[in-house]
């Protein structure tokens, strides 16, 4: 039997077969012209923007979790059928081709929104650019070995990346270290070390509107400008190039490493030079400066800071305007504040960036001086409004005193921006009431909400073509670019044919995913079981442990009454743990250990299965989400900023079991609470419990089923060879659980019983599914971006289709 081909061999074979399938020159020309059309559309876009000179939007993010590009590009260009046909003619399988593409995993997952936002900005005709880092190694590949997570490097560029184009002509120097010279000619930052930023452009097509925007990612290149001998200078290039080597895999945790600070300044410095170059030269193809005054800068440039990671854009823009362009401080500050806006993504205190002053002093001495000046002027204003309130000054200062003095980057972002937003209504309210209360009282006009959204192109049309087709048969295709049209489906809630079609698509998706699971995990799945899915990063606040307690409770119930009828369930949990996060890694081990016992117990049979989905990533999400029946969104109220996975499940016909947290609140509001499985404490209840104290043992003593589960974990029931294996988890749950798992246990178990009861009635379940799909329109990233555009950036979205390259010009 011949061995299976490696990915490399498949690629090689495809390129050879691809050429062999071209029978004559005209075929070759047709293929070339299609590719050329895409390139020309992009060039036409650049030209169009230079001619029209619109306000440009710059979305700065250290993370762009893009996934694969091929199918998304075909969907947005309206070429999917043509490409399917063409590959078929060549004797190739399009799905196999798509599976060979690597995910661009340039994000942790928690900042997944930027990828959707780029898609929506192009679809809404905005002159927008995504700016970030071209990490050589993205988020690690997760392998499960003996039930434990093992990290492997994600060498996603090993075969090259056909979607990107290097732009060496726009290479930019970025400076580090050195010192500051205050002379008669002004301030100079001198004796610096230089790293070059080489841009790589990836096209971002809008949905069938001939708009192709750009994501520009910077790669670090060593420079030979640095002092020292020639050989040493060449060898030192490697150190400089480490800046874009690897994505930091921490999510919701701040680790104050010098390399990370270098990454943050690197992307900001290169991007701002690029923005200013583009602002100065507004004629197409011209590299010579046209504008010399910066008065119009905020009318032509909007900079959105995605979290605090690009916060150094504020002092860097000030440095350029004051030191290089010679503007006076007040004018420069007015321009900076009008240009910048800040999106906050978390309220967890351990996630907030607070950089030690000694690091900034060494790496970015001029920026530290500028931050001190910003802080002094800001505190003077605060003191004028609240005279004598020294405690308020301490709380609001950008500089935190303590054993190690630090700069609070969130404070810098708020002070240096004209708009500050959270990413779901409840999250934005919490920011105003707690984390940024003082700032809200000082400048309430800055604070806004922009509830996150997802792109329906990738998260419905691409990943769930069966459902997209069933919807289009009833209401047409307009919903793809205006998701509010889904409301028309409410007219079909009681339509027997539609109910049948929706249920059938779900069943087909489940069968397909079952086959995938059996192939990948060698576990036999019952496709008629309830597919209960929790996929997200592994973190205590997301409470995968609560899910585990439910699984063990179900297991115990079946064991206790093996002849009782139970609704069969397949529980799937997936997600990556930050490599240094011990508890998250223990949670993965627990999930796999429960699976080992449950899946091999003959008394249980196929009534209950538990699977850990290894290496959860965008391309796996595209497979599992369309197959899910139940979406688990069970974070402690007040901890999840928004979530976007919750929206993806809703759009794809899963019902949600969740707490009133993040965007769940607005989803339940849209669908109606009757069509949602809501349980557990609300934010107010959590606050109340924090005041009076949370005692886990009270729940342990009072609830027999909970006691049984915890005792099983303590005694080694799920780890017979290592009875003490889960003692850290039990100790945490019993003695220092910040996220109060036991407090919601009873309500969660009861809510899960309601889920099982409804699932028995396929028709009633499917009606609720249809209502959820029909009311998910609000959660399109097109709506989110339209709000950013109008309410923060001061631009108007358009559905105007710009002329194609082969159309005659006006």
C-alpha cells in the first residue's frame, strides 16, 4: 500500500497537475487574467483613494487572527462556483485544496474581531488599512500528549504565503535605545539602534463591491547602520529580526517582557511613519510630499487602537509632531487626541498593561519624557476640576508609584484619545462604573459602546453553505451584505418545510463533523446526540470547569440509574492554554481524563461522550460551529468583555446556554429570553457576593451531587494512577475561586435539564433555532463598523460599487 502524500508533495503535485491541465495558451491567459483582475482591482483601489482623498482609517492591532484566505477571497469576489468548476476540470478537489492552506494564526483568539472588522471595512467601502506584525511564528500548534497540552511552533510560512507581497520600497527605520539631547535646535533622540521595518501587504476584498483594501504587516530586518565591526553588525541582525519572530501567546495576562515592548513600539513607529507619508502625498504614484501643514490631519486620518498594545502611538505621534515637524505642544496634542481612539477589551486586572519605567527609560527614553509631560498637564486639569482631591490624582495618574514605578497604558490611551469604547453594552457600563470611573466622571463625552460583531461572509456563507442556501431560498441573498434582512425569517418560524430544511442542514453538518471526529480522534460519535460545544481559550473566568462538573454529574446520574432514559450528549471542549498558565493546563488534563473514563465505560455507551478538540483554530471553528446544537457561554457575569464565538453559534443555528455576561445579554434581548437558556448570577449578584464573601464549602456541604463530584476529583476517580493529580483544581475551587464556579452550579445543572427536555422535541427546538438565526442580524460586524465609522471616525459607510479595472473610466 502506498504511503499518504505529505502536504509538500500534494502542493508539488497540484502545481504540476495544474499546469498539465492547461491545454492551450488561451486557458493559461484566462487563468492569468483572473489573477490579474484581483491585482488590478487592488491597484485601482489605491488609485481611487489617492484621487478621492477620503479620510483614511488605520486599525492598529498586535493581533489579526485571519485563518485561511482562499475560500474567503472566492466568496467575496463571487468566484466560488467558477473556481470549483475550474478545479474540477483539472481533476482536482477544491475542498482538498482548501485544507492544504495554513491558517494565518496571528492572534490568540481573544482579539478575533480585527479579522472580521477588516472584511466589513472593505465591504462598507471605507478607505481602511489594518496594521500589525508579520509574525514568523503565530499562535502555537497544540498537541495533546498523554492528556497534556504540548506546544509546537507554528511555522506557517514554511511553504511561503501566496497572499502577501513584500514592499521593500516602503521599508522604514525604527529606533530604539539611545538618549535624548535637548539643544537650542530642539529635542533630538540620538545614538539609537536602528531596526528596519519591511512591509508585507495582504489584499482584503470587500463583498462583491470591487473594493480591495490592504492589511500591511511589518517584518523586522536587521540594519547595518549600528555601531560596531562589520562581521558583528551582520551577526547582530538576527537579534533585531527577533522582534517579528513570534506572537506572544498570553491572553488576558500581562507579562512585562522587553521583547514584547519592542514589538509594540516597532509596529507603532513604522505605521505612523507610513500614515504620515501617505497623508503628505495625496497624488497617485507620487512619493513627493504635497501637504506641509498638519491642520487637516484629524480630518484625513483616524487611528483606532485595538486594546492598549499599540498605545505608544500616542507619545510617538507627539514625538514626530513636536520634535520632527516642529509643531508646538498644544497644537500637536490637539491633533493627537482628535486622531486617536481606543478600544478596551478586558476588565481583568491582571490583563492591564503596566510597563516598568526602567524598561521605557532604557528602550524609549524620549517617549518616557513625553509621557511624563502628558501626565503633568493632564493632572493639572484634573486638579483644577477637583481641587484638593489628591487621592483622585493618584488614581488617575499615568504613573503608578510602588516598589516598581510603572506607566498605566490604559490611562495613557484614555487621556490621549477622543473616544474610548467597550465591546458590549454591559462591558462598556462596567468600564464607566468601575475600572475607568474617575475618567468617566472627568470626561464623560469620551465613553461609548460598540458591541462586537462577526462577518456573515466567513461565518455563514463560507462555513455553512447549506444553511446559507436554505435562507437564500426563502429571503434572497441581500442578507449577506445586510444581515438585518434575516428578520424576514420570523415569517417562517411555523413553516413546516422551513423547519424541516433547517433541521436537515444541521443534521448533515453533524454527520460531516462526526466523520471528521472519528477520523481525527478515533471516537465513535452518535450523530443523533446533542452536540454540546464550548470552544474558546482555556481560562478560569470562562469556566470550562463548570462544564466539567456538569459532565461528571451526568455521568454519575447514568451510572446510578442505567435503565433511565437520558438524552444522549456529545460534549466537546476546545481551546488553547497560555503556555505558562498552570491552572489552564490542568483544566485541559482534567477534560481529557474525564473523557478517558466516560468514553470507555460500557454502562454509559453512546449516551455520553466527552472530547477535547485539539488545536482549536479558525479552520476548526469553521467545521465545529455549523455542527453545534448547544453553545456554552458560561463565564462569571462581569468578566467576559463581549465574546464573538457566541455570535457565530447563534448565526449557525445553535441555541445558547449562558450567563448574563458580555454580548450574551444583547443576544438574549434580540432573540427573547424564552429562546435562550439563561442561568446564574447577574453582575449585581456577583458584586453582592464579593461584599459579603464567597464560601465554596457552603455549596459543597449543601449540594450532594456537587459533593460527590468534588470527592471523585479528590480521590483520584478520574486519575486512578495519580490520585493526587487534581488536588490543585480541587484546592482552587474550594478555597480561592475568583470566578465562583460552585455558586452557579445548581442553576447550571437545572438549566441543562431544560436543554435536554427541549431537545427531545425536534420541532420546538428547531423553532427556537430559527428565531435565534432570524434575530442575529445585530451581530454583524458590518453594523459594528458602521457605528465606529459614524460615531468615532467621522466617515460615512457606502454600498457604492467602485468601477472594475476593465470598466471604462468616467
